[in-house]
């Protein structure tokens, strides 16, 4: 059984990585989230970044959305293809959405982005 961790090594953290993904990646828009994907050049592990700007709400709301998105990614990571860079950008509506709806949208956008393994 694959590990259900989301270690720091699997996260995008450098500003240059986010900028490159914005420049060269493909975005898929939903009501709660924008998902951007870009095929990584040499990495085998899929790396994921989460953006929650001040538009999402105050610090408490932003941190809550970030925690929820990390938990969703932690559970979905084993189903993701390897070798991608992925960024999730939370929209304001994500701060009030139910967890199940947020999870469903992440899965739907990941399917549209072609980063999930075939079922």
C-alpha cells in the first residue's frame, strides 16, 4: 500500500517554480480552486504547491483552507501520476465550502488536468 504522507520534499516552495508553472503550465478553473499543471523535466515525484491569497479571507480562513487542501492532496497523491508540478490556487468560495465539495472539485480538476492514474 502506498504511503499517505505529504512530505516537504513533495511540495513546491520556490517562487521560481511557481512563476514557471504560471508561465508555461495549463490551468483548469473551478468555482473553488484553480489547478495548474506542468510536466516536470527530470523529477520522478509529483510536486504540489498551494496558494491562498488574502482574497480567500483572513489568516484563520487561509490557514484552514490550506490545511484542508493539504489533507485532500495527502489522500489523493497515491492516485496521481508521477513527474508533474501542480499548483492549487484557492478562491474566496473555498473558505466556506464543505470539505466533501472541496475534495470533489480537486478530483474533478485533477481528472481534467490528466494527472490522475487510470482507475
